């Protein structure tokens, strides 16, 4: 399943790209993710915890940086993991690219996500919405850490957005789904004005 998202941070492309070179700091921005071991400069082991309503999935896995291109500020990461309780597996390839904007940097993210087991039972729309919620939190945490770096502070000491509970993630995803349904079914039928 392909998921595309983008967000903007108010720092220069160079500052964001330098930050992306510190993978543990980047991972710390994603709610529920924790790196547990550095295998080498481009490979890591870690865990990801995602709560969806009453279901809590805990994945152990690996993340490998396949490409890091300075010329166009693009990074490609391949990650895979299995639920600790054997209820499923996840694999993703993430492509993130940076581009300068008038206000800072646009971060475009393309995810090719493959799920099996319990996580795959949720619909495509729900998975995309939950992913969007997590990326919104990631963007907020990234901005907070970049601001700390600019101020000369230790970014690991910056308070991060607390990982949302499964209930809160579910509510935020439901709101997104309802907005999508409203746009699809009600906006095309607005009477013409003029």
C-alpha cells in the first residue's frame, strides 16, 4: 500500500538534512519508535509500538538505510519487523526528500507499507489515516528538535509529543475518515452560485 504525505518545517534544507544524518534523533521523533541497537552506520535494530483501539501491536525489527543522496537531499530506508506476539508482520520502504520553501523545508514522504496478520485487518483508509496521524506527530517532534538545535540545546532533552493512546489515534483517524467521506459525497453536490 502506497501512502504519501508531506509537511513543512521552519528550518533550512541544510539544517534538516544534517539532522536526518543522525538516525537515532530522527527515530526519536516518531511516536512509539525506539532504536535498541546500532548494527553499523546504516543498519539499526529497534521496536515500534502502535496502539489501535484495544489492539496494541509491538514490532521488533530492523531498519536499513539503502540510499542517502546529498545532491537531491533524499533518503531511502527499508524496515521490517514482526509482532512480538506473532500476530503479524510489517515491512516498509520509506523515501523522504527535502526541498526548500519560502518558509523553510518541505519534507515529502512516500511509504510503501506491507502488513500481514492483525494489523492488515484494518482497512486501507484506516491504516492511511493512522499513518497520517503518526506523521503529524513526527513533524511536530522534528520541528521541536530542530528548534532546540538552532538554540544550541541538546535535542534529546526536548520534550516530545507524547505517543497518542490507541483511543486518541483512533479518534483522530476517524475524524480524517469522516472528513474524507464528507468531501467525497457532499461537496460535489453543492449548488452552483453566481
